[in-house]
C-alpha cells in the first residue's frame, strides 16, 4: 500500500465507514534449499521474508466474509462462512480466503455461531514469484477468521491444517509455505520436517546477504502452471506405488508406505534400488498399470486424480519416475548437509549445495526455465557464492548467497546483464516497461512469522 495511503481510511471507505478492530500480517518465504521435498515427507530449509501480506479486519456477527484488496485489479469478493463453500473459478484470489475458512470449518475449529468479518488486504510481496504470496494470503485469512471468532490455535497445528486447506485451490503441495509463514524467526532460517510437522532454527552465515531476483516469468500455481506443478507430485506417487510393490516382494517392507521419505527411512539404499527398478526411461501409463497389476483407469483414479475430480492426462513424454525420485532423495541429502554447513559457518559449502540443487531442479525435476537458468548464471558470474531457483519453478525467482560487500555489484550485474541484456534480447515483451526494482530485486532478511495486532479495545464482533 502506498505510504501516502492510510489503511484505516481505505478500510472505512470500503466498509461503510467502519473502523478495523485488528490487523494481521503474514510473511512470504524464500526457500534456500529443499525444493519439492515437503510433500514427499522430506526436509526443507526456507526463511520467512520481511515482505508480507497485511490485512485490517473487523469481525461481525453475520457469518459473511467480505474481502477487499487495495489494488483495483483484485475484484471485491464475499461468501458465507458455512457448509461447503463452492470455489471461485481457478486463479481467483478469493479462493485463498475460502480455502482458509473452509479448512477451519471442516476441522471443527470454529464453534457455532460462526462470526464473519470484513477484510482489507494489501501487500509488498510480489505475486506469482515463487515467494509464497498465496500461502501468506491464506494464513492471513485463517488468522483473521480465528481471531474474529475468538479462537486460539497453536502455530504448528494451524500450519498443518492450512497445508491441507490450500489444496482447495487445486495445487498438491506440501506444508513448507504455511509452516514458514507461521513459524518464521527473525535472523534465522528454518529446517522443517514433515509428518509430523516440526521446525528448528538454523543460523545464516555471517557476512553474507541473501539476494532475491525475479525472472519476470510469472509462476501462478492456480493458472497455467498448475498442470505442470501437479505433474511432479503425481509422478512421485506413481514411483512410490511401484517401489512399494517391489520392496514388499523382496520383504524389505511389510506394508505400503505413503511417501518417498517414509520409504527412504525404512530402506536407506532406496536410491540404488530405484535405479534398478525404475530405470532411466520414462514409464507409460500402461507400463505402470501392468507393473501394479491394475487397470489404467484404476491407476488414474488412485494416483492421478485431482481434488476437483479431474484426472491428469498421461504426459506425451511419459512419466519420468527415476528422475523425480533421484531429485527428491538427493535434494533431501543436500538439506541435511546444508544444515551442518550453516551450523559450522561454512558459506562456501552451502553455496555449492545451492548450485547442485539448481542443477537437479533443472535436470531431474524439470522445473527450471531458460530465464531462471540465465539469471542464476549471471549471479554466479558476478560473484554469488551459490544461486538457484526458488519455489515451485516454471518461473518466479532465484535466490543467491552473496558476500555482503559484493551484493551491490551482483545486483547491478543482474540489472544490466539479465534485465537489460538477456531479457531485452530474448524476451523483450517482459521488459517493455522498466520493472519497479524494489519489487523484482532485493536483499531478503529473515523475518518473524505471522502475527495479529489489536487496533482497538477487546470487544467481540460488532
């Protein structure tokens, strides 16, 4: 929101002259290491950002949620906080508020009578950038709805609940974004493990800056990239099914296990076994079905069906099971190694792990783009200790570890050689207008988690 704009005045103009009762802020996050490991039950290493989604809120006794955004490009939204809440069309910003409210109602977290709320949203967090603006919005709405109904919930419990709730919008992610948003610590990264969710702080290296740069390729998980994004979890589920069958046949496990992380804990040599069983070639749907002794339709229903009932089509290039497994298992090992490097203050080793992660994300997981690869290369050539894509991929941002005294030079090189050079030559449509530099290129500071601040009194809903 503009510094010249008074949020309370905007709130009053949007909601019949009323005053907000409390404020909520929820940070975005940048993932330093551990990409697409969370939904596989393996660790991640993110940090919460100083950039945040913010809200002013007024509770009321009518079970209606009314949403307004400071930016006119986000249309007003409203819905009843009861029963089964039908989603807006895919990509609609209001779905994140609906997901938060629906998740809390389904969990029985909010007692009757349910109170609604008026909510004004604004943010300095870039959207569709791989910095978790969507999860920050979801968490902000969840905290607002809980406070509007005078309900307290432990952050770990809310993080797990919101990880499941976000699947309402159609993405099949893990729990990293919600956990980082709620559990973030100032000045520290977090090592987060899953199933059950737990987190511990990890020191950041002294004398280094974390530089975030937007490729300017949007990565909206609720629009065109959703199919690409959801393909990876689906391929991991298929790989788990195939490996479960093989491991049971060799009496290496007794029962099927749900995730790659579970299999790896039971069978430490899982990567070597996967190389033998899955092989380097892509699998067809027919091959998967034959191996599992199921029909193709049964495989689709069991492993390829989305929340909305749609079935993911078979990719033209087949299911790349071995490549996905190799990325996930080696990425988890990199997180373990990185935690040790950071504890020892070894920034150079951490940088090498970031570089290896990007190579794995680009190669085995196939989630990079030419723009992200070019941006990483510019940062490294300019003096970054390590650089990689961050977030779901297919666009969005890179994150680089840079010696503090080199950060201005690295950022200037990115301006000149990526935005002014590579993009101007290869993707001129992305730089027809000069970007707002503060929005696309900045030094990230590890921030505290989401919070609620009372603005007036302690009264209940109006």
